[in-house]
C-alpha cells in the first residue's frame, strides 16, 4: 500500500527507519523532498521536510539535467543526495562539519563550499568509541539538510549503553 504524502511532524527515523531515500531541494516551496528508493513507494515523494538527516550518503548530479539548466537557464530536479534514514534518533557532530553546495550554473556536481572541491562517491566512515562513562558513541558519515537550505557533510551519532553488535 502506498504511503499518503503529508508534511508530517514525525521525524523520518520514526516513520521510515532504515529506508534508502534520495533528497532534493523542492523548487516550489523551498523544503526538502524525500523520495523512496525501495519498497512500495519506490520512486515517489514520501515526505516534505524542513530538516533531514541521512547516513551513508552519496552525491549524484545527472549530467543531462545539468546541461539542460546551462542551456535553458531554468532549474530542474536533477541533483540528489542519496542515503539511509537512521533507525534511531541521531545528532550531527559539529567537528568536522563541511558545508556542501551545488549550483548547476557553476558546478558539474556537489562541492565543498569552502574550496569547491567536487564530492564524488560515498564516504565510508564508521567510528565507535567508549566515552569513559559507560556509553558507546556510534558515529557514521552523514548529511544534514537544514531548514534554511544549507547542507552539511560530517558525522552523525548516537549514544547507547550496550556494546554495539558489531563489537560484541
């Protein structure tokens, strides 16, 4: 059964935990459109969100869409960041945190805003450490989409009391 699209206040980790999605900036209302990449809603927008956090992200800008923007001067949806919705609440670690941008008139793909180096492929980082107070801190590569339109690449994490399964 297909999901009815709503501007839900529930976070994605509650409504769609573990789902592979792609996110793009909505050209009409400025929010983030979340598109399912698997399941019964595959290919459909499943949510409009002001704020999104994804893990294990890859950056994709379709060359034909980029060329169309350059030729016509009109925006079209052709650039996405793909990732997985976390299964638990997570927060971004603000060091290191890098702002990501994409302007199809200037760039062929997503770039780091500070030095415009192109981002390609997927970061494959996972860190697990004990914080000295009985908590395990699990951090993975993540992208945060903010309500003001800014996008940040860095690490997201959560704390848990039990030893993470991968180290048990």
